[in-house]
C-alpha cells in the first residue's frame, strides 16, 4: 500500500483509476494493455475489501 494512505483513500484511488481505465477502454476496447491494467486494478480493489 502507499505510505501514509488509509485503506479508504487507497480504495478511492483505485476506483478513480479504474474509472479512467474503463473510459479509455470504451474508446479502445481491443487494447490488451488497458485490459491487463484493468484486471490488475480490479484485483487490487477486491483484495482491499
């Protein structure tokens, strides 16, 4: 986890990043790098729950 961040702050950061990743994926749905990044961030969010 990021130093000095609470779990709630960390989850907020991940949710924000996921929102931006999903927006980018809607424009480029075949982008494999974005798909992998979405999977990683989604697993980080699930692990934090």
